[in-house]
C-alpha cells in the first residue's frame, strides 16, 4: 500500500510546488492529501468525458427515424459479464481509495511521541500562541522545521477553525473542549519561511480578518533564538514601547485602531483624554465618574482591559474578551503606558517604530542582528 501512495504522489506535483487546485506543499501531509485528491479528480474527469461522449453517440445513433417502431424482440435484457464488471471494478476502486484516505486520516490524527507542543487560543477575532519554553504569547505561530509540532487548541468564545492550507491541516476549535492537530513542515531553505493561518469557520463580523502569520524556522535552534528575543521586551524597551508590542501580539490590534478611527471597538487614540475629561460614555452607566477609579485614568483602563465586560463604551458591541489571567500587571501597565503615549500630540501607530526612529543607537544595541 505504501507503493500505492508513492504512485499517487508521483501523479501530483513535486514537493514545494503549488498545483492548479492546491497551494504550496509545505508539510509532510501534502503528498497523502494531494495524491488521493488528484487521483479522484482525474477519475472524475475521465468518467465525465467518457459518459458524455457515449451519451452524445447514443443520442445520434439511436435517434428516431420515421414512424415505424423498431423491433425489440431480440434485444438483450441481461449481460452477466458486463454487469459483474461494472460492479466489481468500481467496488475495488472505492475500497482502495478508502484505504488510502483512512490511512492518511489516522496519520493526521495521531501525533508522533516526540512532537513539541504549542498552545493555541482562538477568540473573536485573533489567534494567540503560547510557547512551552517560556510562556511567551504571540500573535504569530513560529515553529521549528526539524521536528513535528502538535497544537493543543481551545476557544474562549465561539466555534473557530484552524486552517493552514499550505500544511493541509484543518480542525475545528470548539468552546468548552480542547482539540489537537499536528504537522511537520521541513524547511531546508536555510531561511524562515512564511505561510498563512486562516479561520475557516464563520465566527462573526471580523471572521475574514482572523488570519495569522505562520513562520517555519529551519531548525529548533533558530526557533529558540527567535523565541528568546521575542519574549525579552521588558529588558529591551521602555514600557510604552513594550505596550505597543503587546498591543499587536495579543490581538488588540484586530479591534482597535491607533489613529482615532472606530473599528469593532473604540480607537485607543484619544481614549486617555476622553476618560480624563470625563467624556467617556458607557452603555447603561452613563458618563464616566472618575471618582469610582480614585481619580486615576489608569484604574479605568486597567478595568477596561482586565474586566472588559464591566462597562461597555456606548455605541460599541460587547465583544471584547476579558484579559483577566491573560495579562499580568506588568503587561497591563505597559499597555496603559502605550495608550497614554498615543494620546500625546502627533503620536499614532506603533510606538516601536517611533522609538526606533528616535533612538537608532539604542535600537541597534538591543535589537542587534536578531530577527
Ligand atoms: Cu474565527 Cu472565523
């Protein structure tokens, strides 16, 4: 049967290439998915053409001629050999296809013992990846190409679906339970390669924006170097810059802009001064009363991040997930510093870009040759 799989693979393209119906082949599953797909595809093409051609031929050959009925007395009613053939051949064909499909399915269901694990959290409308080595959470999925990777996935709200077309892996992420998927994506290019993760289950307004970059590092060493560097934000950057990085890494950016334009949630630009000037309006609670927050905008923003459902800004949906337990106090303080920075004249977008522009030497020192 392995020989059969090899034959199926040979009928499709060589590794790495996209084909007409299939995207780039970037995991070890590509052969066992594309092979059977193209076999079924070409069988379908063959029979569609054969049956259509015979149909046209018979329509012409046996068309009605004149008024007399043809004599059907001698016409055959059975042909045992023909009937056994057209039953047995398709039966064998579908048994073989079932075997190949089942073998591939079992292979995709059961991760190898040595697979490294990354935790995946899906929420409207972003993906968060938690790395086992140091607990760093990122909005990009980084994996080493030299070993199998299994993902333990959960959803904090509704049904999502994890889909990386280049890897041929797809699985529902269901609230209230874990699901698992694994893949191995060999990368011998010497450079990190990029792929796209899509959400493949309609999950609300911004479903189509629920995408994430997948980066495959050639080796575990280069993956580990990326991870160590990515996690080190508080040593490398001032708090508001660290907050700007967290804003992008933890999915805030999916729903909040930094230039004043409303999105799913209110823009973070101006959020500070709206609260400080007592202009923030809440659904059901009316105008903000800063005395409830000891007079500190920081306390209001902390509540808005950690207990996002406590008060909803008027005119926006109750969509924001709570970040209680997801962000520690240092991270919350950094995000608040970033929101405060955004409120200053001329500050929009990434504080990291702005900081790099203003402090080229310090940036070169902490970022060096990394990335
Ligand atoms: Cu998540 Cu669609």
